[in-house]
C-alpha cells in the first residue's frame, strides 16, 4: 500500500468516526469548548497520517483513532488547571469512548444541537456539516452553493452562541421537535449529496458520507416514527445509493444515467427504499423529500433509460419547484422536460437559466446543455459548454467523462 493510499485510508476512518468522537468530547467539555474538541480531533488525524505512513495500518483503525483521541483528551485535561477543577472531576476517564450507546446518543444530540432554533438556519446547516460531519470549508461552500468567506462568517457567529451558553447539548422535547427537524433533514440531505456528488477532487463519490447520512436518518426514523418526512428522506437516500455500483466504470470514469448497467443496481436497497416510501405516502403530507423520492423511484423501476416515465418525473419537478424553488430544481425540471415533453422547448429553458449565478459555476448545468445539443444533432454548439464544464470540474473522474463527451 502506498503512502498516499495510507493517508487516504486514515482520512476515511477519521471521517467515519469524527461525528461520534466529537459528540462525546463535547459531552464532556461542554459546547462552550467545542473548538478544543475540534483541535484534539485534528491532532488525532495528523498523528494517524504520520504513523500509518510509516507503520502498518492497525487491525482496528476506528478503535485506534478513538484511543488516540482519548489519550490526547486526558493529557489536555491534566495539563490545564482550569479543566482540572471544573471539568475533570465530572469525567469518568476510564470509560471515555467505551460506551457504544453513549456514542450513538451523543451523535444524535449533536445533530439537534447544531440545528438549535436560536441559530440562523444557514448557520445551523453550516455548523452541522462542519463539526458533526467533518466537511472542510470548501466542501460546505460547495454543498450550500456559496463561498468560503460566507461559510466562515456563519460558523463564527454560530460558535459565539455556543460560547455564550445560549445553546444546550440535548435532544429537543416533543413540543419543540418541529422547530428543529427541517434544519436536521436539510443537513442530512446535504451530507448525503456531498457524498453522492463530492466536491473532493480525488473522489467524486464518497460512500462514507452517504452511509453516515443514512445511519443518522434511520436513527431519527426509529426515534420519531410518526414523522413521514424522515421516512421519505430515507427512501430517497436508499433509492439513490442503490445505483452506486453502476455510476463508475472499471477505468474509474463516471457513467451517465443513460449508460448505466442496471443489472448492477442493488435490488435489496431499492426494495428497502420502496418500503420506506410506501410508509411515507400513507400520510397526507407532501414534502420535497416525498417528491424527490418519487422521482428516484421512477428511475429505479424503469427497465431502461428510454422507457423511464419522464412525463411523471417532470410533473413532480413542477410541484417541487413550487414548494421549494431553486436553480438546481429548475435545471432538473428542464432535463426531465427534454426527455419527456419537448426537446427544443426544454433546451430554451436551460439556456434561460444562464442568468442564475449559482448555475454559472455548476458543472452539471454546462454538461446538461452540451448533452442536449449533442442529442439534437448540434455537436458544434455543444463543445463550448463541455469545455466550460471541464474547466469548472474539480473531480478527475468527472473530467474524464467530460473529455469523452468532447472527443465524441
């Protein structure tokens, strides 16, 4: 195994364990000192990268990371007199990181804490993606369609609330549940999307983030089974993750939906997703997650790309756009219109979206126009859009796909 791959593996296990470790540290240190907990975990990652690049990867990487974080925490507590008198007496050092139920409970508490109603919604989501999910500032900016300076401002303001003691580290009582669930669902949705289409230039699909989002969503479904939005969101995740194996070919190049081998789709995950969707639609609630899961179901149930019910998908996007208008939804609606309603009119819709600033830097927007021109037999007009998409892309896998399209 190369040094580079060892570092990537260290980062993978660190990401996977980050939420649990940070949540437990915050439980002991308190929210006021969340930055201390973040520093300890960052030191843990550095040590893992240094030692794993020289020595063999430990048999239990997650356990190794937790053990290092535990030792660093204990050393910190013993070095600082303030914590010796105020925090250390309440810490059971021998059991730190060793209680599995505490890990799970602390992680979920952290999700709801980050989504506290006293914080602005934009800050809630940025905070959760940073301190719970371990995303970088750049990754958060990509997920939220904003810039890094804006993300830093949101994080600073949110942590000020922590330092001032205005936010409690606890699960909300039932009467306060709805005030937080929307932000919680948005956070989990963005976390899944960051995994499904990552801003990380080395790997466009990050399964660890997707499965962490699924794990946390399942926990919310377990605790709040009457909330149908949670089941709809879980269905959406499962129906999308079922297509993982077909999204990248043997050479590591991304594969478009139209070219994917549907025999590789995981029928077990599709079945599980359909069950959750069936339960979600039993209520009268219609949320954006219900509609997006319905769209994912149409793709999963179609025998091939040509027989996909694009008209039904287009209608669901029309409703979605009214519930939750966004440039990305308008982009997807236009694509559905192209394949299911009228190609020329759909292309005009796409071109009119040029005025949306968020889409000007979005790879999929330019790629979609290029693909539409190609399918209309206007390849010369497609080339500038593929070139723009290639320049914007930060993913090697994605660049390979766009290069193929330009060559064709």
